[in-house]
């Protein structure tokens, strides 16, 4: 009962904690022919949102996307940042003859972003491409073909005829819409949208979020930490641990144990970079008089 009460209290406190962090970005948007001042400002703000979300994403990913893939991800976020933005403040704005310089403080919803990076396949395909069958219409314009190639590159797919999963991109029955079908393991999912990228990323989460056994050393592990004097220390470390996105993800506080000698807690985690996680744990815990156990390892 005692453990249950402490876990319920922890859940309430953690649920009340914000998952958004603010980041400052500065962008310059050039003035294009025929563009209004309002249009210029809106485009500059979109660039700022995209840059802010990209910076948070880079901090979460356990490795580098590479220059070309990072540019594609930024371009995607410029047009699709809204779900990740919880608020913003314009710090400064300066007009020039050739454009607008804008400085923004943007609050990004890290939890939503982390889930989306996983669903988009950016975590699973970070180290190696995914072999998949990709089919699209032959009558695409050059611009539309480039859009498809960009989505394939962003998702890091290595097209292979007859491979599984298989994705088929088609024009929708309604003018100006796109239909994307994904088949895998005898199942089929479909996404329809006027935005090709939206249709594409409607179906891929069905594959990348699939239930599966985690490979050894990549997740589903237990992290136990002991040595606190009160539950407050446990909750504070929980917030710290959830911020180490580039080392560990899917953090869940599984158990809190209070003994006369102090408090301990156990988390279930997905380890995405073991060396970095060990470095962070060793830098944070021992100096505070805490010990930890991760995947059979023990450190005093």
C-alpha cells in the first residue's frame, strides 16, 4: 500500500509538470516579389517554429541525421510545426530592405515531438536505412516527383522491389488529394490528405509503432536508483531522466520504495545510447550519494 500511495502522488506531480521547453531562435526571411509585409512575417515565424522544433529533435535523437536529411526534416517542420508548438514570444523584429529578421522564444512540446520522431521512423532508421517497396504514379510532375524523393530520403527508405513493408502513393479520387497505402504482415492502412507529407506520415506510424521485441541493449530495461532521503529527490531525478532524450526514451517510473534508510525507485526505459546514458548517470548520481543498477550493472 505504501508504494502505491507514493506512486499515485508521483503520477499527480509529474502529470502537472510541463513537458514544454522554450528555445530561442533567430531567422532571416528574404522578401520575395509580390510578397506583403504580413506574408513576410508569417513566413519568418514559420521558419522560426521549424528551426525551434528541429533543434529540440536533434537533441532527442541518439545520433546525427546527416546534413541532407537534417535539411529535409527542417523543411518538413517549417510546414508542420503546429502540433509541437505550445506558445511563443517575439523577442525582436527588424525590417530590412531585402527581408525581415525575427528573434523568437518558442515553447516546444517535447513529449509530442519525441513520440512523432519515433512514429516517423527517424529513430529506427537513424543508423541504417529501411528496405521497403515504394510505388508512385508515372504521371507526377517534376516537383511532385521531388516531393516523393524527399519523403523517401527523410524516412531513410532504401527502395527495393518486392520488399516488405510496401507503400503505394496514388492520386486521390478527389482533386488535389493524395492517397497513401501501406501493407505489412498481411495488413493494410491508408491515409488520404491534400498534403502529400501528411498522407505519407499518416500510414508509417502503423509500421514504426508496431509491437515488437526489443533487441538486446536497445530498450525495455530496468534502471534502479537508491540513496534518496525523501520522495522529492526521486521526482526531481525523474524530470532529469526524461530530459536525457539522446540517451534514453520511453521513461516510466515503475516503483518507488520507502525504507527507514531512505528512498529508492525503479524505472523502465528504452536505452538508445548506452555509453551516453552511463556517462550521464555517473556524472549525476554518485556525487549526490546515490547508486544505480542498469541491465545488471552496478555502480557505487
